[in-house]
C-alpha cells in the first residue's frame, strides 16, 4: 500500500523557516521523481518544486526559487522541503506527490 505522510508544517512568522518532510512507503522511493505541490483557496493548486530520483536535479517554481530547497534521502525513503524567508503568500496546504499518489498534506501558516 502506497503511503506518503507529510509533516513539519505549522505557524511561522514572516521571514522565518520551516522544513517539511514526507515519509513514503509501499514503493521503491529511489526509483521515482518527487514533487511538492501546495494549495490555497485563492490560487488553487501550485507546483512548488521537483527532484529527480537520485536527487541530482532539482526544479523550482519562480515564486520559491532562491528561498526553498528540495532534497531527498533515499536511504530513509524521505523527501524534504526546506523553506526559508517565508511570507504570507507561502501560506498553504503542502502536499508531496509521486505520480498519482498524494499525501494528506501539511499546513503551513505564515503570520505575525
């Protein structure tokens, strides 16, 4: 059974940082590219970042480039998203995604 479980969300002040994690099981994590997607009521679904199966190549939306860092630990079957210089526009429900499989999401709220 495929499972993706995000964690690490929370409330953070503008300018702060958070690191999200996504623990996966039920498939060979190291064989697949992964992405992070976020959702807000205002903007809907937005692709945030992606990483290839070995972690050699990473990709970012313009809105987060230079602030977010995606990474993975294939030995631990875990995907990460380090988020720095957070602002109110980053407030969203963050999902890790592999193909058609989605986690349940972890909420990030940026507010003073």
